[in-house]
């Protein structure tokens, strides 16, 4: 085929059915791209909150460990002071008892603060898990809609209405997952997510 023949065939008017299919594909792709953009903004915000929850969780566990060390050192100091006090004369006992009370109070305080740090770290993990649930929804939506757009591109090339309707299947599931993430619905295909993780 000569190059001029190719240009001539491209300039021929399309059949009305082809134009209608191409217009339908174009509108569908435009709507999907807009929806994907909206979901992407929300997904990026969720990723930021996941990162913050992760940082907070690590910080709280670090505080937990520091409180644990302080508590154990205070408890060990109490034991040492009690042992040291046992061999001292009665006149020195008051000083030992005062120091023992201070270290017992310190151990008790660190134990309470350690429990608070643990609770904060566990709460951060819950926040992370909840955000990750939504992130998975947006990831699945993005993947399904990308597949749908690919199928729509092939539809425009092949001019097959049947392929357009096949493309609507991942479109429907992709939109459902995106809406689930946006609206906070508890729709989450755990098996598929586990397979892709």
C-alpha cells in the first residue's frame, strides 16, 4: 500500500457507528481519568497520614523502651539500697529509706508512663491499619481503572462494541473500590489484596 493510500483511507469519513463508539469511549475515558484524579488526591493524603502514624508509632515504642529501661534501673536501685540498708546502723536507715521511697516512686511513675506510651503506640498502629485499608481500596481502584482504560483504547482501535462492554467490568469494580475509599465503605477484597501484597 502506498503512503498516499494510507493518508486517503485515514481521511475517509468514519461510519456513524464507529463515530458513536469512539465518542462513547472518549467520554468514558475522560470520566474515568477525572475520577482517578480525585481518588489520587485522597490516596496521597491517606499515604501522608500513614507515614505520620508510622513515625508516631516508632516514636512511642522508643519512648516505651526508654521508660522500661528507666523503670528497671529504678527497681534495681531500690533492691541495691535495701540490701545496703540492711547492714547499716539505725542512724543511717532514715537516709536509705528516703532514697528507697524516691526510687520506688520513680519506678512507679515510669511504669505508668510506659503503659501510656504502649497505648499510644498501639493506637498509632490502629490508625495506620485503618488508613492502609483505605489505601488498598484506592490501589485496587487505580489498577482496575487502568485495565479498563487499556481495554477502552483497544476498543477504539478495533471498533468492537463487545469489547467496550467487557471494559465496563473492571470499570464498575474500579469505580466501586474508589467510591468505597472516598465514602469509607467497608468493601475490601482481602483475598485479592493478599495475593497482590
